[in-house]
């Protein structure tokens, strides 16, 4: 018996998820599912230890992905599957950093939700194919840009991506503020960009 919790602000979506889980089967075999609760954000209950969910299905639409970390703290042994319409790579990466282990898109992979649950509970990770493709393309793109920079330029650029100020970068690498500015100008020129935002978009991972 797989115990499932559902957190989604859209009631219609919750109904659809429950229908898929109760009707669906895996490879022609029925998979026993017990839905502990389905609720919107902020209303999910603290359940008894004997009834902790094995897996939590969580939509992060209209929420900061930090909601995943909060759920993780409430249910530390529960695997978290993000089921959402948000497909941008930045949100996906932030979701994984905050504790999600699978990422499923509602518009393309809802029929595979049962597969995602089983794969996740077997220490795997289910990621929608379009998300996988976007992650791979970004990895290739980041590698290409990184190859254009010297080791020091890459250090400085990564400091910007991590949110460090010029002053903190200077302190970290024991160089002057002016030297940091010189490196940043070189990075911008090599990558043919003009702003910190463009740098973060190209190098963030």
C-alpha cells in the first residue's frame, strides 16, 4: 500500500490526480494507493506517525519553491514529487535543491504519474522528458560559455551567479574591487553580454 498526500491549490487538479491514482495501474497490475489527504497550501495536516505519506504530490504554481523545503521538514521521510505546469529550468533546479526528487509536468506527463511514484519510491527520479531536454541543453550551453573564460574569470562570474557582491568577491579572492570590475568587463565582452542578469541566465546551473 502506497500512502500519498496531495497538496495543490486547484481543486479540479486534486480531483484529477485522485482519479488517476485510483483508476490507474502499472504494467497491467493494480497498485494499491491510500490517499491520506488532498488539500491546498497552508492547510495540509500533521498526521500521525503511523500514517505519514510515502510520497507527497506537490504543485508549486503560485508558490515559491521554498514550499518544498517546508513540506520536507514536516515530512522528512516522505519523497516529494512536484506536479506542476511550471517548466522553466530555474524553477526546476530550485525545486531539486529544496528537496524534490521528481518533477512531472501536468500538461504532458499526468498519465505517467503512477510510474513517477513507483520510480521515486524505488530510489529513482522521474523527470518529464521536456524538462530533461531543457536541463541537458542548459548544461551544454553553460559548458560552452565556461570554456571561453579563464579560471579566474570563471571564479568571478560564478561569484556573481551565487549572489555575491563585488566587495565580497574581492575579499574571497584577495584582490581589489577595481580588479573585480576589470574581470567582470572581460567576462561581459567574451560572452557578448551587458548585464548581471544576462550573466546569471547563461551560467546559472
